[in-house]
C-alpha cells in the first residue's frame, strides 16, 4: 500500500470532524432564526406552498397504493388466525406509527429535498449567495431559514395525508373488494388507535424527520461546489444521506418510544 500514510488518515479524520462541526453550527444557527422567520412569515408561507403543494400528489397517491397493498397483505395474514375483522386496526397502526412518517420522509427527500439542494446549489453557482453577502444580507436568514422552517411544518402535514390516504386505501380493498364488515373496520380503528401513544408518536417522528431531511438538503446545497458537477453530486448526496438518516432515526425513536 504505497499510497497509505498516517498523515492521509489524520487529514481525512480532521476534515470529517470539521465538516460535522460546521454542520452543527449551521443547524443551531437555523434554530435561532425562528423568531425572525415568524416575523417574516410570508417567506415561510411561500416555501410551504412550494414544498408541500408540489409534493402533495406523490404523497397522496403513494399513500393510497400502500393502503391497497396493506389491505390485501393484512387480510390474508389475519385470515389465517380468524382475525380478519381487525384489518382496520392493523392498517391504521402500521401507517400512523411507522409507514406514514417514514415513507413520507423518504418521498420528501426525493421530491422536495433534491429540489432544495439544487436550488441553493444553483444560487451558489450563480454567485447570488456571494452577492447577498456583499450587500450585507445574511443568506442564512434570507434563504435558508424560510426553507428550513417550511420543511419542518410541511412534513407532519404530508405524513398525515399519507396515513389518511393509506387508511382509505385499506378500506377500499378490505371492505369494498374483499367484503370485510365496514363497521368492524372503523370500530377497530376507533377503539385500538390511541391518540397520544400512536398518533402522537407518529407526529413526533414526522417532526424529527422534517428537521433532518430539510437540514440535510439545505446543508448539501449550501456546501455544494459551484459547478454543474458539484450541484449534481450534492443532489445525489441529499437523497442518500437523508434516507439513511431517516431510517437510523426511525429505529432510535421507535426503541425510545416503546421503552418509555
């Protein structure tokens, strides 16, 4: 290994630590921008429309088809044990607790996260960020903060839409196509889904995922090389890093919620 040298390892480790420190500073800086973002809520509102409205179709359609699949798979699994009437509870708990927040976050990373990274990266490549700094305009406060808080607000709303459409999809397959009793389907959901423990845990997950995916997208765009290749590479990293972070955080949050 002629190319190996301890200095190379030390340099790589030091660079990674520096990148983590820079990302942590930017994250805490974004958290402190909440009062200013609320005072200029029109900027956040525009980004909520951009991120949420344009992601709504793929979230709703995906939730519907996931509900279709869960209705079929859940029915044939429960039928083995004579518990097909609990299909509604199975579909609702699976979506509200787990699939709703996780799949929404993954779709959000692929649809809105890449858009945020490309937008910020192109602004940097076009020297718009540098122009703002020369005009004494803080790009973090003017560009990043509205998009950050819009992503945090949008994610739980999209997760709720995904879960609702999934439950409707499960009802269509289970009740209309297979013949499960409609009253049993809805009564099982009403009696078995706890607002605080089940729905509340799903909301907490979706909020955490909103922070994570949006921040990763903005960080990758803000640190992208100002070239077409750099923006393309940053967009790819957004999907990879955000997806892995969502799956890892989902395990950690699920373990914490079941032990508390």
